[in-house]
C-alpha cells in the first residue's frame, strides 16, 4: 500500500509537471498572453512622453518668467542709479556709494567723446 501510494503520488507530480510545461509553452505562443504586457508598455511609454512634454513646457514658461523678472529688476536698479547720479552731480562735494544687485548680467560703461 505504501509503494502504491508513492507511485500514484509520483505519477500525479509528473502529470502536473507536464501540464505546467505545456501551459508555459502555450502562454508564450499565445497572442492573448502577450497583449497585456504590450498594453502596459504602451501605456508606460505614452505616459512618459506626456510627462516629458509637460516638464519641458513648464521649464520653458518658468525660464521666460524668470528672464522677465530679472529684466524688471535690472531696469529698477538702473533707474535708481540714475537718481543717485543726478543727486551727486548737482551737489558739490557730495558722494554716494551705490551697490548693484546681482541679476546675472554684465554692466558695461563707455566713455563719451568730450
């Protein structure tokens, strides 16, 4: 009885192993089985493209607004500098120390012909 039980158990295990191998082959060959991973891949790729486009658009907008803000800041600094120059130039013996803010640009001065 013990020998018969072991043989039956070994036969059942063998049948299950064969079915599992046949099942794996049929899953690999089946077109329906490959449809789900392909669908997920398509969704993932399209989502990544959407995220990349949105990121690029937002960075472009932020850069444009940053440039506009820097331009406004430089304009305000130059107007303030002009007021300081007018005050000092019409007051004999007066001097003023003026410090520019850092807006990431270069200040070039040119001498005028006298």
